[in-house]
């Protein structure tokens, strides 16, 4: 499509299209593919256009991490509420959403890659989204805020570790690939049973 034949997008639409393309690149090729040039080519925009929206490749990557974190924590928050409204209180959905976000969703690889490339504040959007979620959930008087923070820490670290080393580690110690996820589910079930 020529520059004159391109559909004119609002700044918000342009930014959203760039983030969607960045996420597709992340999932298809890995975090190293999330560059301004690659995203611009995918959406038919210029490098300068994306520079205007994100400032740098690191800014684009940080915006992508924030977008993933906001989406996932909203899904997890909804799952927590569903878990509380059902009598069986099974936290499986919460664990699956968390592990999938860091693994299949690419958040673990992207955040780790950014940190290894010197972007020290790469995890800030994830940590801020998790903090908001914990604050939101802990408003409920039935939830011990300290226990919630500890469970969140444990689940997040397990999901991140599993995304980065789960497969090779499970093979090395001759365990099924999804064993870390099963351990997380069992631990949350135990915690729910103690407080329920």
C-alpha cells in the first residue's frame, strides 16, 4: 500500500495497531523481533511514526509488556472473582492464566530479554499491574492481605521460572512438563482450604 493510499489512523488506533503487531511478532519469532522497524513494516507505518508513539524500541517493548500485564491481570481478577462465587473454590483457572501469560503469552521471555539487554525497569508494568490486582482483590474482607501477597509472589515467580526454564528443568529431573503448574494449583488449593 502506498503512503498516499494508507488508511489514516488516529494516534490511539496507530498505537494499538503497533502493539498488536508487536505482540504477534513476539509470539511468532520471540522478543528479539519486537523492534520499531519490524513493527512499522508489519503495519505499513514508518519508523518515525512509531518513534513518535514510543520513543524507542525499549519504549515499544515496555508498552507491550504493560498491555500484556493489564490484559492478563484483568483476566486473573475476573477468574479470582469467579473462583470466590463457586462453592468448590478451585484456583486452577487463576494458575493457568498466570502460567500461560508468562509462557505462551510471551511476557516472561519479553521481560527477561529486556532486562538482559539493560532495560532495568522492564518488569515495572507487570509489577504495577500485579500490585493493582492485589489491592483490588484484598478489598474483600474475607481475604488475608498478607497471605494474598505471599500467594501472588509465589505464583508469579513460579510462572516466570516455568516460562524460562520449566521444560528443560522438568526433563532434567524426569518430571512431567506441567509439574510446576500442578504444584502451584495444589499449593493454592491448600491455601484456599485453610482459609475457607
